[in-house]
C-alpha cells in the first residue's frame, strides 16, 4: 500500500527541486553597459596596480642606505640613456676607468 503513493510523491518532490527557467529575456543589465563596466573595472585595476608598484618601489628605495640609493639612481639613468640593448661602457670608461 505504501508503494502505491511513494512513487508519485518522489516524482513530485523531484519536480519541486528542479529550478524554474525564466523567460528568454534576462532581467540583467544590457550587454553594452556590461562591457563598459568591465572596461572601467579593468582600467581601475590597472591604475591600482601601477600605484601599488610605485609605492612598493618607493618603499624599497627608502629601506636602502644612501650609497645604494645613489648607485641605483646612477644605473637607472645609464640604462635609460642606453635603451633596451645590452649596456656597454664608453671607450674611455673601459680603457681608463674614468
């Protein structure tokens, strides 16, 4: 006797647990607005990353002693002048160490 009503009850419970599908048009935000929001978020994230890197670099320099800061500054300027190629000292620098 229990078996007669057990199967329909289990089917009814299973149907109640299945999520109901909505209409074809979603109630979310439009695609263009979504793209604009994503672009703005990416831009903000990029700015935050650049700001964090700048603060980290500044903190790193503040930890160093004066001679090290001066050496880093000198080498950075030299690298900026030389471009991205391999650095090579000038003739007099190589020859006489001037």
